[in-house]
């Protein structure tokens, strides 16, 4: 579930291995480019990734962040 943490929309994912983490990021990249909206993310313990979404122009979470969050959730099911 996505949560607001420190004024950012955030979600943590655990994948099977590091290769799936990289594949996940590669799946998300074209969508981010098309939307011109790029998440911050942190990879840790080789198979965990946390995404943070925030609209810098508005200095808050926006509809664009929720749209990207939904896209990320859909792509997660492809792995």
C-alpha cells in the first residue's frame, strides 16, 4: 500500500532477487519518461526497493504521483 511519508508518496517492494529489481526499474523507465515524471528510489539488501513520488513543481504529492504509483503497481505483477 502506498503511504504518505515525509510529504512523499512511498511504497516498499520486496522482489525475488537483484535481477528482478533491475528488471522492475527497466519496466518503469519508459513510463516515467513518457509522463516526464521520475521517482526517487532506493535499492537495499539486494532485493528490496522503495519508491518515493513527489511533484517538485507543486511541492506536494499530486494526481500525477498517484497515476505513476498505479502504473508501478501494475508493472510489479509482470515480474
